[in-house]
C-alpha cells in the first residue's frame, strides 16, 4: 500500500521539531549558567574575577595585548611582586598616578585581553555594564590590529566573541557578519534554533553527567610522572587551544637593564595579520557602537591611539595607518570623545618596546604618565576629577558604614554585659 | 561541499524540491546541472576535467560498440582504458613517481633535480575513472552503450556518489533514469532516515574517534603498546563509521530522488575470514576489482600459483588505488597475503575430515571473527600511518611491547586514561566494546521485521532523537570524510 503523507515520519518530525523549537525559544525551561564555558580563555578569566568581586571600579581600562603586556609588567614592578594575569585585573600604578594628579581615589578594572577586536571590546563593555558595574570612565586603547586581523574572517570567530555572546546578546552585531550566505545562515540558526543555540550548554551538561561515571569506573591511573600540561598540548595541539593557564600567566618584576636588552622581532607575524584588512569597515562600525554604548550609559569614553614602532607601521598596507587615524579621530570628534594620540608622542623610544608593537613595563610607565597628563588637559579632566572624589566618598561611606557597624557591635556587647 | 555542511543542508532540499516540481523531461538535466555545481563548488576548473572525461568515454563507448572487428574493438577499448588510467595516473601518482625517482637517484648518488609538481588531486577522480573503465569494458563485453549523453554524464557525475562512491554499475543506474519518476512519501522517509543515520555515524562516532586516532598516530612514542591497540581499534571503527556514514548519506540522498545506489557495507567486522571481509567491506570496490582486474588477469582459472599471483596483484593495486603512497601498496599487499593464507588454510583444512563440523561450530565461528578482526586491524595500522616507518614503529609496540605491558601493569599505565579531556579518551574502554556489540546486535536484528520495518512511532522517535543529537553535536568545522582523499 502506498504511503500517505500522514504516515511519513519525516513530515511529523519536521512539524514536531518546528513546534517544540518555537516553544523552547519563547519559554526556555532549561536554564544554563552562561558563565560556564568548556575552556578558560582570557575573557573568561576577566569576567570570572569580576563575578567574585564586589568592588566598585570607577575606571575601566580596555584594549588588546597592547595594554595587557605593558600594564602587567608595570603592575609587577610597582607592586614589587609577581602577579597572575588570570586573577589580577587591576591597574594600581595608573590608579596612583590618577590620584596624585586629580586627587580623590581611583580603582581600575582591566578588561583587556590579547587579540581583542573592537567587536569583542563592545561585547566586553556590554557585559561589564550588565554585571552591575557602572564605571565613570572607559579608557579604550586602540591600534590598527584591533581593526584588522587576517586570521579572523568573521567578527564571531574570536575566542572572546564566542564567550561574550553567551553573556550578553550580540543580535545587533548580526548585520556585521560577513557577506557569506553560509555564515549568515549559521548565525541565523544560532539565533533561531534552540538546540543549535544551546548546543554548547547541552554538550557541557551531558559531559558533566557522564564525567562522574567515567571517574568512578575508569579513573586516571596514579602513576608518576603523570602527563604534564606540555604533554597534553603536544598530544592534542588544537584542542581547546585558546585556554589560558594560570601556571603560564605569571608576570614577575623586571630589571630595566635586562628588559631594554630584550627585543623580539614579530614582524613576520604582523605582516601576515595585516595582509587583508577585510574587517576594517566592520570594526569601525563596532567602534561607533562602543561610543554609542558609553553615551547611553553616561560613561565618559576616552580613546587612546597606542604608539607603534616604524618597523610595525611599515607592515601595514600603504596609506592604511593614516586612514585609520583619520577615521578614528573623526568618529571621536563627532561624538565629543577625547582622542589621545600617542602615535605622535616623541617620548617613546626603541628601548621602551618589547617588540615593534608592544611596550614593555618601562614603556608602559611612560605611557601611563603621558596618558594622565593628556587626560588632565582634555575635555574629560573635570569629569575624571569628580569621579575620583565620588570614589573617595564611596570609600568613606563604606569606611563610615564599617565604623558604624563596629560601633553597633560594641554597643550591643556592652548592653549585653 | 561536505555532506555534513550547511551548504549541503541548503543544496540538497533545494534540488529535491525543484526535482519533484519540474516536468519529467527536465529532471535529468536538473540533476546534471546540480551535480556539476556540487563538483565545481570545490574547484570550478575541475568541472572541465570531468566533462572532458565524460565526453571521451561516451565517444569511446560508442566507438567500441560500433567497431566491426574484434581487433578494432580491442583497440578502442585499450585507448579508452589507457586514457582513463593516464588521467588518473597523472593527477594521482605523478608526485609519487617523481619523489620515488628522486629518492632512488639519491640512493645511487645520482644528482637529479626533483621538479616541483603542483598537482591538486581532483576530488572523486578515483571513483569516476573506475566507473568509466567499467563502462568501457562492459560495452566491449557486448552490453549496449548508453545512447543519451545527459544520462551518461549523470551516471558519472551524480552528486550523491560523485566524490566517494559507491562505484555504480551503469546497467543498474541508467535504466532508473529512464523510468518516469513519481513521488512517493517512502522516498522522503527512507531517504531522510538514511541521511540522519549517516550523519550520526560521521559526527557522533567517526569524528570523536578521530580525535584519539589523530593524537595516537601523530605521537607514537607517547602512547604505550596497549594504548596503541586501543587506538588501532578506534581507527577500525573510525574508518568504518566515516565511510559507512558517507555511504548512508549518499544512498539516502539518492533515495530522495527515487534512485537506488549500491550498498557498500555489510557488517564487515563480523567477517569470519578475510575473503568474507572483502565481501562485506567497500563492496562496490571489491566487486569492481574482481570483475575488471582479478578476472582479466586470469582469476582462479589457472594454477594455484597463478591464482595467488592474481589475488596478490589485485589487492596490491587495490591498495595503491587508496592513495599515492607506498604504505597503501604495502597495505594492499598485506591484504593479498592474507587472502592467499586464507585460501591455503581452507585447502589444508579440507584434507581433514572433521573440518566441516569444526567450521559449523559457534565457537569456531566466534574465534574466526575475532581473528579476522585482529588481522584487519593490523592492516589498518599500515593504512592509517603517514608512512611505513611510523607503521612499523606502531606494529613493534603492538606486538613486542603490549604483551609485556599487559603482563606487568595491566591497564594501569594507559596514557589514554590519563587524558581526561576530551572524554572520548577514557570512554574508549567502554565505547569500543559497545561498538563491537552494536555490530553483532545489528547483524542479529537485520533479520527481524521490527528492525527492518519498524513501527511508525519508533521511526518518529529515532528520527527526532537523531535530529536533536546532530543539532547539538554538529559543527561546520568537522574533519572531512576519510575516503574523500581517494
């Protein structure tokens, strides 16, 4: 007997699937912890630290490795001890400079992560603000590599993007996906197919369910020496390759004489990364979104164009750097955002650099000094000063509240006795 | 485009809908255009290659059939087959020839500058060349040629089977193109079921096992002998599910249009001997090798020695077909030796009166299956290793180190258990026996009606489960199918 359409299981599968999908998208009954992620990349550590932190930060510092590298060395030197970048996300040296210059108190949270594109920075700021933090000032250090990177074909390809889009909606960036119809389809599926959207969470949930059974029935043998981290990386080079390990993230204080002798030539790497500026216009639009986000949140944004050595600038496509400067300055001007252009600063010398693009700790110190000096001369100076005072008042308030709580406790003890 | 890609997810339904709404006379041209789009999505210029081969073989077939004398028939056949083999030889084996010549020259201290060849292997060339050769030989043997060029072109380029088979027989496929097609809901049901099952085999099984296999074969020294046995078994199932999964998707895709293409696998790891294995593994290739290589060489018509020679040559060349590297030739030769050994064993056992009773016993049958599986797995080491050196290192670990490890430490020193993430590593000790049990179970269920023709609810539930699992576990960054490289 010929099969009728109502006997065809495929028809019912399609119908049931569409119905259940619509239901689950409108009323998701499975709740997942968005902060959970299969591996811990830079952005995961940044926000993990923030989650366990109740402090109020009036300054937010953000950028790529161009900020991470110098700031980490500055901090280690300033504090006189090793810092671990997976758990330390502050800028005490900068805070001190700001306090000295403006008075008041400053506390910076550093959202910077190596490889951060502007689109990632947008999501990072959005996540930061949605966590309840309301910084007064965002210092965003930019450089050409934040706008162009040949290893990134689509803004959603970066590790930071993949993690951050789980924390906040990235729907408004959907229009910036590449022109590739397949990638647009993938993006659409992620937004509109529940199982596809939650695939990672479901995979983690299933893995968590089976892990105890595996540990119970097939435990790891207790043999010495066991597998080291380097062994695992050699055996599985591409597996969770964006993981940042605490044991590899320590930065120690450095000696100037030694640091100035070290210089790493990464021109080959950057020549490749600068090859195709295909994402430039997209990232410029993302910078507009960053500016709009800060304006909406009544947060003072300050753009800082980072200094680069000529060896790195010469690797950019002809005319690109001037175009980049012009475009970012215009955007800043149009929105009355202070633009501090460090690229023209004669203060930076070859010995201030770790490589043609990253400052070392001593270059970082120079950077922060100049930054604070420029801030004092900018349109944002009064705002910065007020922020410092407000932060101080907050501390006094907290201190006052703590004193009052102590006083209450003592009074109750005396009454009791 | 890969079968497990989003491109195919758009391509297949689009072609399928168009196919069933357009008039009958436009369906073959539609499939032909779709097949060329499918092929050229990889590298547009190679569409010309398959077109040129199609035209040449179509003309060759007509010339063979129209030839009036035996001599001219043989001449046209020789030209057609040679043309196909030269094309295959150039694209697939030129680099091997050049590098082997260079190595040999170096061995004899001859100064020879190795030319740089930038030849990219056209996808599927091994498969459609074999289909063309089959066609030419069958015409020579008296079968009628295909009169319609579009039908012939579709025979070679049919997108479900274009890249990695099954190798079709024109007399099975072409007549289906002439039958006026009427849509049946069974086509959708059965086709989609096969596609989903194939994707499950590829995504959930083969790709997961690939993680272990890739790590094991790339880092031989880091794994113990016992680890390597597990990795070898993992590869045995990886290659099976990868290829069987691909074949299921190919068959399912063809079924959506109402076409049947050959079954390529029949529970190969339940084979009781190597000969049985080759009746169950890559069936379309092994029957092609039998019909167009083994039999023309003389088959088993001559003396025992001649038969063994023909077997050995057929399997060795069949091994080389899999890849332009000497370890594939060694693998093929190994299979040839196993077949010879099997024939010798059969001959020897026949001299004993009790051999038939022995062979009928279940214990012997189970023992045979286990031995055959082990021997096939050893062959897989030769197949998978990047070169002979690595293969020998692994074999050394399997046979010299593993027994010692088992005697002294048992499973306590398995590196696989120390790698907890991804879970496939420790889970291997549960997964591999489960896959073997599933293999046995499938063999038992294949005779049961509730399995071959399950009730509606069972079909619905299984398809829903497969769709859900695939959405959760699919990725567009999946490693490509193993047999695509041939």
